[in-house]
């Protein structure tokens, strides 16, 4: 017999009754606030076309690397899970892929994926029994049938989730046609883009040369000259702003920045184009471009997000068959103090510039990131990210940064997800964890409850709006 599906109303709240009661009161203040999702990777085509999602696997399993990386770790190939390869769409039977997920739900016990999925199953689809081998077909049919109704089309779910704003992430060589269509459609949902220039900045990116060709075609600039290359970035940033962008995003291997002279930068760029560069020179170029992007943000006002420290595509055979973002990225040690000094030396004292720093290296929270953000006017700390957007990860972030950076040098929460239906679940987890953290401070008489009440609203709603200039 299948187990009941229960979402306990006190999940993630402290075990002791006094602190739990405070957490309940704080959570009640933000439980129903609208969602600000200023950084993510959902597909803008969903909202431009408003076409129905196909089936349970297509929506919930195939796009979610949190799910299929766990299944892959247990020997289940991506070819069986509906994941698209470089050769084209998956040939897996979507029902059989779903059955594999259902049969292996025990693998996700105590992971945030389990909490997010069960929130989706209960709150979005109304299930009252858990997903397992016995209920796999019941789930698949119920979800797939629901997705064909108007109430489960992308725009209807966007409104149901009370999303104030959702930001996607696009490349400089994206035409932005879906964002233009959204804006022209008359729909009131606010879906914007973010400028992610990695493909035309990273000379070690496999698409660097063809992306440069597209960059030239789409901007009309001579991107093979240093001046034309920078002007092309400026032009594309304006295009992105025209469809609502308020931020850029940079996923570099490290946080290294540089402040070269114009002549040195031009010579380095020429080496990148020649293809004769060393790994150290490629890293220096990426570092110079972070500083160039910061300068452009001073010109146009876009908020700059830096997401360093992921060793991308660690599984080379998987990368060769499936490409990027297939669950094979791994966190790595990251230096911020020395790495950011060139950029901060040039721009760090200008409060007009806003840079949001993220990390996958938790050892840097108290030692580097909180002290940096607690000093430089340009810096804010992004929330616990990716491998650490879990209850424990969020709590560690607050514990290690608050005493030095405070709450107001952070930017609230963003979900950073491709899994659209998990957005409310992820934000609910963040609201509960922040309520629990603040409740403990109140119970220990380190913070007055009325102050905590203001902070929880700011963390949930006001700080992300301010940080991303919304």
C-alpha cells in the first residue's frame, strides 16, 4: 500500500516549542507574499507561446538536473530518462522514464529535491498519496491530463504562483524573439531576460568561434577588433534592456578579475582570436572581461551577478554526448579576496555599481565574502546557490555571513532553476528557513521580534526588488 503524502505545516521550523512558535508567526507574515524570481533558467518560449506542457516527464524530470544526476549516480542512463542529447530529442518512452523516477524516489530521501517535488505534487496537483512504483502510472496520467487543461498552461500557472517577476537567462547571440513576443502579447505577467555573455567571453567555450560569428551578424559590429567587440557588447546589452533586463550574469570558472591597459587588453584579445593562447591567458582574458562588464554596468545600470567556482562538465564522456548542464558540474575552491581586487580597486567604491557575488565554496562565507560585502559599497551577497540551496545550506549561509555582512548586504532569495513548477516550493523553503533562523535569534534575545518581522519581509520581497532594480 502506498504511503500518504503529507506536507507538515511545521516543516523546517525549530523542534523546541518556544522557538517554533516564533517561526510560525514570522512565516505567517511572508507565506503569501508574491514571488520575486530575479535569476533563473526557465524557457521564455513557455510564456511566449503559452502552449500546454506535454507530459509529466517532459515537464518535471527531463529538465531537472537535480533529479537525473541522482538517478545517473545509481547507474540509470540519461538515455532512459527523457533527457535530450546533442543528437536530438530523447527516444525514451516518457511513461517508462517516469516509472524509473517513481521506483527510485527513495534515493531522494532528505534531499531538497524530495521536498520540492512533494510540494509540487501536493500543492500544484493535489495528490494525497506518495509517488512510488505502485502510483507511478496514476501520477503520470493525472499530471499529463492536467497539463492539457487551460489551468495548467504556463501563463495560468505563473499567475497562480503569484509571481511578480521571473527572469530568464539568454546568450548575447539569442534573438530575444520570445521576450519580444511576450511583451507584444498584452499578457500582464512580467518575464524579463538577463545578459549571460559567457559564450562570447570564454575562449575555451566550445562555441566561442561560431558564437563570435553570430555576435558579429546580430550586432553589425566588427567583433574581431577590440573596440568593435566591446561596442557589440554595449549594443546587445541595450537590446536586452529593451525587453526588460535589469541584470547580467557571469558563470566564470573562477572569480579572477584584471585591470589591463587598453593596449594590453587589445593584445590579449588578439591572442584569444588566434587560438594560440594558454589556459592562464584565457583566464586572464575572462578576468579582464569581468572588469569591462563592470564598467559597462556603470554606464547602463545593469546589476552584475558573478557565479564562479563550478568545475563545468567534469564528466567528459557525458559532455561529449549530451553537452552542457547535464548534472556533471562540481563545486571547486574559489578565492575572492585576491581575485576581485583588480575590479574592486577600479570600481569597488562607486555605489552606483551593484555586484552580486555567489559562491559554491562555503568555506569563503565568513573568511572572504561577508567581510568583502560588509565593506565595499558595490558588493552584495547572493543567496546559497545550486548545491547549497538546501535547508542546511541556507542556514549555514545565514549563520556564517550575518554577523559580518548583516542582512542588508544580502539580496534575499533567488531560485536559479530550470524547473518551473518548483519555483513556489523553493521560495517556500527559503521563507521557512529564514523564519527559523530569525526565530532562534529572537528566542536568544539577540533580536527583537518586531525587528525580525521587518527583516523577514525584507528578505522575502523588498531586498530582491531593490538589489535587482525592480
